[in-house]
């Protein structure tokens, strides 16, 4: 008797569960895509965090307008995508604070003829910004799953001039060198020799250098074969590590 009732009510119960699942999925989709006012938040980020702190190059601002930062942030953190801070992207790594991405971008003075190397792809956000401003972007990520998901999102967004390699960026990308600019978004304790060599004459490299999470952002320019160094600001990047996870 009980069994029969259960069997009779089963289709209704299944339908109810399916209905609930559809409603929840709908809510989630709405939450992630609609309710966060991403374009307004992005405009505010550009106005307050980037222009407001003195970065007003129109091409750079246009790149920040075009690249949707929330697409590079894990779903559950998307509502914070345009806040004035770094955010976790998994595997103990972070997407840098928007202002730092802008500052490093401006430091290398990108030209639309430039071929640029990035070390530390992470989410792929910095690479997507560079893709708007430069001819080709070569980017290296040591954590395979991060490199793979950056590759996927960059190709979904149609960034065809970004080339993602999974490997140790300490060694650079010799077969594509020299580079007009190099951006390093993980911190070694000393500037890697191969990166110095792979910088073209007249090229610019921006790199955080120092101990764990306490570094100086340094700008280097190659002039007549010599590197001229300038300190920018103190920063806190994740360390540059080798395949065993040891800091360089
Ligand atoms: N540019 C990124 C932020 C990078 S966080 C963005 O826009 O989201 C720093 C990244 O450097 C991490 O993903 C870390 O895994 C990577 N990394 C650390 N050591 C590395 C190495 N030797 N070679 C390449 N990537 C490295």
C-alpha cells in the first residue's frame, strides 16, 4: 500500500525536483550575468581606481573598458571583480589589483607593433589587456590548470594574438625572442638572466623583485645593451617558483 502510494506520487515528486533545479539554475544565471551591473562597475573602476590615480592614456583606458574583468574571476567571486583589490583564482594564486595591472601596462609603454612576453599568465586578464594594445602577446604559466583555463577564456573572447605556454617562465621564450616588452607578474628575488637577454634593444621590462610578498616593482630599459633600472612602488606579488615549487 505504502509502496503503491509512493509509486503513484513519484512522477509528481520528480517533476517538483526538476522544477526547483530549473528555478535555482535560473536564479544563478541571473545573478552572475544580470544583477551585478558589470558595465557600471567597470566604468567606476576605471574612473576611480585608474584615471583617479593618474593613468589617463586613452588606449589603455579603452582596453580596460573593453576587457570584462569579471570573466577572469571565479564565478562565486564575480561580484567583487571590479573592486580595488587582488582576488583568488585558485591554486593559491591571484588576479592582480586593477590599478597594478594598469600601472604595469603603462610602464612598458605598449605600441601596437610590439611583441610582448608575460611571465605568470594566471587568470589571463593582464594578457587580454595587452592583447588590445600590442601586436602579439606570449604568456607563460607554470600551473597547468591555470594556463589551460586562461587559454580557454582567451580563445572564447577571441584574443587570437595571445599565445599561452605552460612551463617555467624563468627561462623566457627563447624561440620568440627578442621582445619589445616583458611583464613579469610573479616575483623572483633577482631578475632572471634569460629575461634580460630576451629583451630587445630599446625594450622595457617591468618586474616585481624581492622576498615573498614584499617586493619593489622595477622598470628596466635596455639602452645600448645596458639595463637602466628605476624603482616604481612597493608591491606584493606571489613568488616566481620553479617546477619543484621553490622560489627563484
Ligand atoms: N597576470 C595574472 C596574475 C598572475 S599571479 C593575471 O592577470 O591574472 C602570478 C602567476 O604566476 C601565478 O598564476 C603563478 O602560478 C605564476 N607563476 C609563478 N612562477 C612562475 C614561473 N616560474 N613561470 C610561469 N608562471 C609562474
